[in-house]
């Protein structure tokens, strides 16, 4: 997560403010010291303009054909 944020040139405080969370909390999440809820992760991915899988390594559910 941190590498993606840094590659986008976005500071931790700026991102935390943009997604409405405490910078300390975001730091702990990025450093693997605390988990984050799905809402936070989705806002994080949206703000960085990356798919959620880029930061969670989870697959999203897809409609079956």
C-alpha cells in the first residue's frame, strides 16, 4: 500500500485527510500493524485510482455468465 501511495506522490497526511481517517491509523495500516475495514480500503484504492486487488490481493466477486 505504502509503495503505491508513494509512487503516486501522495503524502500520508494528505491521503488520510482525503479518505477521512487519522494519519496515525493509516500509518499503522500501511505498516501492517493494524487491519483496516473494507470501506477504508475501498476509499484508499479509489483515491489512488487503483483496483482494490492492488492493495488487498483479494479477488472481487464477479457475475457468473
